[in-house]
DNA sequence: GTTCATGCAAATCGTTTGCACAATG
DNA sequence: CATTGTGCAAACGATTTGCATGAAC
């Protein structure tokens, strides 16, 4: 797969680079509609996907397309398998001093934080080996 | 708002409590269809929402309904405003030793991790005060 | 001229909602 | 009986995709 030059893609990347915010596809669409009157959402999504494959852009999402639910209410961190999507609770102690550090750095109020580790679970590692 | 007893809701909570996995709504639906042949997805989602309001269940999602994108490829953590949804990059050093700790604890391979802090940004805090 | 990108519209998919009926208190 | 929960189907909203046309190489 070879990528050809595209004005739309160039501008999407440029916008993402110069914007401090972390835009949604729709935000990009609204911004670029003036420049490309016939622009479509399909073009935005297709180009974002290409830029991601090129390692130029990162998508901030949960990894899963579904919402996931749990009844373990005690604070804890998660391990997410990149192969099968399994989510496992971790015993790692919750580090609340991180929230203090962020409050000192940003002078903003922090209510909670979340840590997710991504990797390959034992089951998938075993399958991979065989 | 007063919550009445519901067999479906009881079973959803029970399933979530006894399952090590972090199910999706669909997984719960498939599991409970045998018990409640006329079960519908609406019931699953409505009850999950009630259980969440009761503080018995937590939803694991990204907070935003949209995917968000960024061109800042260097590893960094995020602060997410719970009011306006703004995402800000943090200067906080990235703590790779956390990944080592998780690998020691779980004997699984960790490729990356992510930390998100949730709170209220300065702009929203100012609005709130006025 | 072959391949990739675009615009457009339709399709997809997880989730939400309106409504008439059933269960709860 | 007043209110909440259910099933069903339709609606919703973000994202994806098929297809004919246009741009890149």
C-alpha cells in the first residue's frame, strides 16, 4: 500500500499539529469545510486512519468499541490485552500522589485518575507461540 | 426517583460481581437470554445505567462519545475536564517503571500504558464560581 | 493508465428512547 | 392505583463502506 499526496490529508495533519486541543473528527471537518467546500466526513475518517497507520497521529479512545462494565468498585488499575480485548484488574497500589503532582503542575482540580496498561495476556501469548 | 426491585437488574449485578471479566452489554444480554427469553438490550442498558447511578457498577469508557485525535506523538499523560471535555497534555514525567511492576505482578507482556486525570479545568472552574 | 483519494449516500453498529403493557410497592 | 420496569421497534449518532469520479504518480 502506497500513499499518494493529498491536500486534505496534509491540512488535517497540519491542523492537528498546530492545535493544542485534541479535536474530534467533526471539529476537523468544520474547520476545513471553508477550505474544501465539498469535504466529506468519509475523507476525514479515512485520512485520520491513514495518518494513524503512518504513526503521525494518535487516536485517544478506550481501545474497545463497546462500553465495558464492572462491579469492582474499589479503585484499581486495568490491564487490557491488545489481542483478545480482555480486561484484567491489577493489584498495583493506587498512587494518589500523582493527582497531587498534576494539581501542582496545572493548578486544576483533579478528582480521579485512571491507568491502563496495554499488552498481551498469557492466554494470547500461549496461542501466539504455537 | 425510587428504584423498584427487578429480577433482571439483580441478575445483571450478580453476573458482574461473579465475573472476573469486564463484560460488554451484549455479553450480559447473551448470558441472560436463556433465563429471560424475552430480554431486550434496552433493559440491559437501562439497568446498567441505574446500577451506575447507585454506585454499584462502573462503566469503563473514555468519557467522550467521540474519538479524539492528536499529533503529539511523544509519550505524555492527559488531563480531561469533566465539564467541557477539553483534553490537555501534561508535563508529568512518564513512569515506565510502572510497566515493569505490572509485568512482575502479572507475568504478562506490557507494551504501553496510559494515564488520564479527570477533573475541572481552569476555564470551567472560573465559570462555576461566577 | 494504474493506483490511490474524494464526495456522496447508504449501511453499520453500539446505544438510547417512546410507547403500551406488566410488575412492584 | 401510582410508579417503575419491560419488551419491542424505531431513532440516534459516530464511524465505516461501496461506488463512480477525480487526482497523483
